[in-house]
C-alpha cells in the first residue's frame, strides 16, 4: 500500500487576486483580471490585453538581497512559496533538509529580466550585462531560489511542458513522495509580460486580437478566437500523508489521487488526440470510475480546434453534459505553467466549499455538449475533481484530486 | 593610475549591485568579514567587481576576483590594478 500524497499548504498569485482567499473570492464573484497591458505600451501590437497582476509589491515582501537577482515571476514564486509553507505550518528545522524537495514548472524562464539585460547589451555593451543573468532567466530558477530560501535540499527539479508543466510538476512531486521524500514544494508561477515576451506571445498565433476584456478569452464559445496571456499561478506544499500526520499537521486540502500524461500523435497521422487517453489513465491511476468524478477543471484553450478536441474527450469519457465543467481561467487568461496549479487550488477549494467558480458571459457551442458553469457559481457536493492541462505541440496532463479522508478526531464526532 | 576605490564606495556599489538588508555598516568592521558571512555569494562579488571595473576604468580578471573573500581583499585587488 502506497501512502497517500496530500496537499497541506497553498500560495496563490493570480491576476484577479493575490493570496489564496483573495483569488477564491474573486473567482466566485467573477472578478476579472484581464485588462489592457499596463506595464508597457502594448497598443501597437495585434493583441493588447493581458491577465496582469497589478497589486504585487516585492519590495515589501522580499529582502533587498533578492531583488537585484530575480525576475518578477521568481519574486512572485518566492512569496507564494512563503505563503504555502506558512499555510502548511512547516517551520525551519521541523524536517530534515534532505527530506524536503522543490519541483516547479516553468514555460519560458525569467523573460523580463532577460529583456533588461539584452537592452544593456545592445545599448551599452557586454560589460554592462548583469552576472545574475547567468541564472535569473533560467527555467529552474524558481526551484533553486525556493530551495535556498527554505533550506530544502531533497529531490528537486523543473518541468518545462508549456501549460501542461504545472500539473506535471505536481505529478513529479507525488512520484518523489512515493519514493520516500516527506515533503515537496511544487506547482508553478509563470509570466513573461514584457516587450520581448510579448513579441514571442504574438508570434505563437494563439492570442485573441479582441480589445474587449469581457469578450476576449471565451473558451468553448462560438466567438472563441484565441487566449489572453496572463501571469502568476500557485505554489503548493505536497506531503506524504503519514509524514504530515507525524509532524502534527491537522489540515489537509485534498489528496493527489491520480495522474497521467500523454502526447498527441503528429499532425497528419490520422490518429486522434491523446487527451481522452490521459483522462482515462488518470482515473485508473486514482482507482475511480468516470461516474465518480464530480467536477472537471478544463484546459479551456479558447480556440475552436482545441476547444472541440477537449469537448470530444469529455463527451467520450463522461457522456454528453455528463459532468459539471469549470473554467475559472476565463477570468485570468492562460497562465502557462502557473495555470494547472492554480486550477488545482480552485479544485481543492471547490472540494472544501462546495462551490464551482463561473466563466461568465460564455455561450457554449451547442455541439460541444458540455455542462460549463457560466454565469454564477454552482453548488456541488464534490469529493473528486479532475484537472486538465494541455501544452502546445501535444502535451496532455490529467490530475485527479480527492477530498481528504476525515481525520480520526472528525470521524468520531 | 585611476581614482582610488574607497571602502565607502565599495560598500555602496556592493549594496547597489547585490542588495542589502542593513548589514553593510562600515562601523561594524565588515571589511574583514567574508562575503559568505555577509550573505553575498560568488555571483554577487562578480557583479560588484564588474561594476567597479566599469566605474573606475580598471581591468580585473574574473579569476583574481574569485579569490577575494573579503571586501578588503577586493579593495586591494582593485587599487593595485
């Protein structure tokens, strides 16, 4: 019998709310985090909307030593990790340093930091480029900085798989816990909302060109024509259930009960996309039947082709309108490697509070036959949630979270 | 010979390049404490040396910088260059 892998701490930075409860309230009250880009002038680009975090002040949250050497997304990751570790009640010295690992996801590293250094290189010469560029841009930098800050020297790493990466990081954390590590800080915080990053996003061809924040990112809608890029995500503390109990932890948000990843066949192969297989394998891994899944958090690409493919997979596994589907990312934009972990947080809070967040204003295409929660939060007594994420070029990831088993004390009430 | 780098200037540049949490007080004999002890890693020292090299117009070899383990050692490297 393999011990359960449980989530004991959450830390969130999202475009519509910084802090776990701030994000959750914003999601349930349909507060949108999508607006015209403020950080630089994006008005001359085809796309000019973003899910920007506008109320994050690193100078008040981090030491002066960290500021010269960190990209914005690393600062947010460090703060979210602090919150998650505090939320879990993990104090320094409580666990052996080699029994705690850090496994995060990243899609593009510290783009904004790199943009600044490229400017110095072009305008003033190589001797002006910061030595910190050596690691501040790097995919693994959030993992490294969190590891240093909290003295966590157990199994660590980074996963790069576009939007699928965040769920893959949590799955890798679960693997390491099953191999014997007590605790892993995991998830992902992403973001590249700087002029250089913006050009890269434009080049993807997957952004909406709408300038109306309320009608820009419309997953599963008739008018879906691309996504809005955002920044942020979530960091989670994942633990072996027995080890968490042994250190006196009392609160568990939920269990990471199953996971699977698949890769799509190459274009033109004639074979179907592999999302459905990822879902079925994840349910098998969790030991649950499709009818036992109470809610699904969709990848929600917001483009007609990928939306249809996701709806097909959901219909095949659950039947037409077979399960409530949530897409809270309609309020934040797509957060790349931060998106999956943020959806996992939303799923865990749905298990806790019995409410599914809405994706307001979306009129689902009739032929998709999915039960998307749209205009208001929906009450659900959910014990099992499925979270989906897909990365560009074929990554599919499916993760099952389950309501925690009642503690002995609760069971005796 | 270019301008001499004073201890005050070195600490100012260190602070600007690598940040400070109020520990860099010249009255506290920080010049002879190791960079590690002061909380600065090798990249912080490299970044500081690069900045000094630009501001003071001196060429300092990265390998020589790597051997400077205290602010005073870095000062003497710069002022001998």
